[in-house]
C-alpha cells in the first residue's frame, strides 16, 4: 500500500495501526469509516511534520532522519543552528 511508504519515516505504531484499520475498512466496503481514519492519519502527520522541539527551525522528523538531535538546536556545538547547517552547509 502506497500510504505505508509515507509513514516509513515515522516510528508511530498508532498511525500504522490506524492506516491498517482504514485499509481493512476499504476492503470491506466501509468507505465512510475508512475516510475518517485516513483523515485522522493525515491530521496527525501534519502535526508531526511541523513539530520542532528545540526551536531551530528544523522539524524533528528531519532531525531524526539525518541524525541531528531534535532536543538540541546545535547538535555538534559549533555555534551554528542545525537548520542552518542542514540548509546552507
């Protein structure tokens, strides 16, 4: 299922479970229920994608993916914010 590929960057079993439920609802013809569940997944993804715990303008999911610390705005303590290192080099 293509939607599973979207979630591969996120370790969130609740979203995966909800997506599985939606898929099973679709297979059984319960389209309205499936649509509600998919909308919940999309809403949660939007929140996750915006979360920036350390306030360095680099979302947590990107920091997790590329190995910087989402709790520290300057992971390598070089005086440059992680976001600047990521986007400028």
